[in-house]
C-alpha cells in the first residue's frame, strides 16, 4: 500500500511512540511489582486490579491467575496507545533532553487525568485500591522512558525507510553456466 508524502512520517512517529510507550509500560509494571513486594503484597496486585475492569472484583486477588493476563494486556495496550499519541503530538521537536522533560510532563499529566477522571468512571476499584504514591512515581518513570527512548526509536525506524543497498547475489545455476575468467590464447594462465 503506497503512502502519501504526509502519511509515512506520521506512521513512523506513531510506531516509535508505541515502541517507547510499551517499554515505558513495562518499566511502570516492573516498578509497581517492586513496590508491591516491598509492601509485602503480591507483585501481581496491579495487573489483577486492572483485570477487574473486565472481570469485576473477583479478579482482584493475590497471585497470578487466569485473569491476570487481561490486566497485563490492558496496561501494555493503553500505554502503547498513549505512546503513539505522544509521538504524534511531540513529533521530533527539540533535543533529547527536551523530549524527555515533555515525557515526564506527559506521564504525570496522564496520572492525574486517569486517576482523577478516567478510572472513577470506568472502574472505580482501580482508583480506590491503587497505591497513589507508587503510581505517581511509576508514571514519572513511564514518562521519562517514553520521552528518553522515543527519539532513538524514531531514528531506528527512519533508518528502515532507506536501507543500505545489498548487491544482488547470483543463483548457483547462473554461476555454474557463466563463463569463467577469460583465458589468453594457448591456455596459459599467468
């Protein structure tokens, strides 16, 4: 499918944002797991809490269960989409430090927006049982990773657009039937 001149850069920005957003979501998830272990809770408490969005209160229990993967998928999907949004809004304006600072602002803003508005309407259990301080620090980590990794991912995706040309390789049949180096008359090769 051919892209128009303006569509390809937007796809690149969105893809780099998704990649940075998912990596940031994994960092957020890892931090929340460490915080849960520090406070002697199950490291799966936050994914189970997010799974309660689909399965109700029965999903919020200690340990890894059949419904935990739904919470993990929700977290990675949501933060990947947020990364794409970040990439499309920020584009490639400014230095890596500026983009990292914008990522920190974005992560903090999403924390307050999601926990003050979104989760109150979608699933109040998430807002009620989530550790506020750990979630704020986790979202700062998410924003820092999002802003810090986005320029590198964007650069690597743009390099895929103009790959280094590789010389064509001849098939073995073509090599077998092609004449070798020319020999001088008399057959002597020096």
